[in-house]
């Protein structure tokens, strides 16, 4: 009788159960070697030649991410931006791509720069609308549809299955930035995506002490091999110790995300009735425009990210942020500590973010303490 497959939470907690065979250690050593010995006949039968492409410290985090995403292979990168850039760099020069109007601002800005220099042709669309995606793709010319769901910082939701069907019908690939959802809540490859990207700095690491990125593919095809070559050729590699810290963080991924989801839902529901809050943006609320799609493709929760719009405009939002005590006024997201940020100040001109918006990354603190701190800050 075949053994029952282990739950992904078990795989994460035990880091696939690997041990160091030589010592019996349940935590693998950090491999810092940059070069490896050749065999007497000049071959590399051990499978490693040079650390930029063959870092042994990558083996376990990449294998774990692959298992959690249900993919064929994964790669870790020096940052989420490096991971995303590797996908676009692997497209033919001048390729047409479709991307969301609402997405991680640094990648949106970078894509705009690529379009200005002619490296890519980019259309930014409302990715929450399948009709808008369908109109934007150009059969035979569009090479990639990139979506982010839920999308930072308005938390708009894209129907991954519909996006995959639209992309594939046009002969394009679908890549999904699933940073906010994490594999705990959504597995985009099972919904038809070809590539999944994470800013592993965020939830995968979860401790605000590593900058990293990852890509997972549905197939080890020619395009994937191009990405493998791009990571090595562009030098977008993660340090050995950072790979170790990433794996350390992923061991607690499930309890961290599950707690953050529960707390975020409570906070969203409470703040929705607050007299100083104009609007709460959270996919877990039935009033959210993407709630139905999110309920279908997010299992076990709606994420630890939400945004609030403060009555009184930008000045009131910034003043609210200045009064919090438990929440930390800092950028990034997905850590064990709760963070709050006025996003329009960060993103600047051209941002789709309303000036009265505060982005909240819910950590693992007691939710009642977090709610009380926000209510006091709102006044």
C-alpha cells in the first residue's frame, strides 16, 4: 500500500526531511565553496563545477519551493526583482508582453524603462478583467502575460485560470507573481500558469532578514533552460548563507501565513466599520470586487495583506501612520512583525495608489493588540 503523501505544511516544517548524512544533523550545513574538484579525466561527475551555477546550498530551498508549488523545478535568485528580470530577459528582444496596471511598483517602473529602450513592448491593463486581458494580447506576437494576484497594494485579484486560457490561446506564456498569496493559499501552476515568481524576501523567508527571489516552472522546457542560463550569466545569484536563511524561514511558512490570514480578516472586518476609514481593500471581504475569484483560487485564507483608505486624504493617512506604536512604519511585507506604510509617498508620480491609502502587512502578533493600536492611531 502506497504511503499517503505528506501535507505541504509537513514538507515545509521538515524542509523535506533532509539530513546531513555524514553527521546526522537535521539542519544541513552552509556550503560556501565557489569551485569544485575535477575528476582525473577532467570531468565533473559529482555534478558541480563552479558556485555561480552549482551552489549546493540552493539544492534544498529550491527542492522545497518546487514541492510546495507542485512544479518541475525552481531557481532561487538574489532578489525578487532579479527573478522577475530573468523571465523578461529570456524573451526575444522586442517581445510584446502584457502586465497589470496594479503591480509591484518597482517592477512596473522597470518594465516601463525596458519599453522605452525598445527591449520589450509592454501593455499595462486591468488584469482583474479577463476581457481587458483578451483585448490586450496579440496572437502570435505576445510572448508573455504577467499577472500579480492579489496585486500590491490595492489587492486586486486576477482569475489565474482565465488568464492562462487567454495567454495560451494567443501562444503566450503566463507568469504569476504569487508573493502575497504564497503556496500556502494558491498554487498557480495547478490553475494553468507556466511560471510562478516569489519575492522570497517576503513570506517565504518571513523574518525581514533576507533579500531573495524564486521562480518555479511547470516544465523543464527550452524557455526554462534560458532562465537557468540567465541566472548564471547575469550573476543574479543568492549567497550561500542567504539560501540557508531562506530555508530556515520556510520551515515556519504555514503557521505564519495561517495566523496572518486570520488576523488580517479580523482587522479588515473591524476597520470596515470604523468612522475614520473610507474603505478597506481586502479580498476576504464580500464587498471586495475580487472576492468571488479569490474564494475560488485561494484556499485557507485571503492573505495577510490589506490596505485602508483614511478619511481626510493624504495628510490624515500620514498622520495616522505617525501615531502607531505596535505597527512599524517600514517598507516590505510578509515578516513576523506588522508593518504599515503610506504607499503613494514611496511610488511617486504615476502611481495608481490613492494618496489616502495605508498598506498593512499583518504579522503574527496578537490581533487585538494590532486592532487597538490602529484604532488609537485613527482617533
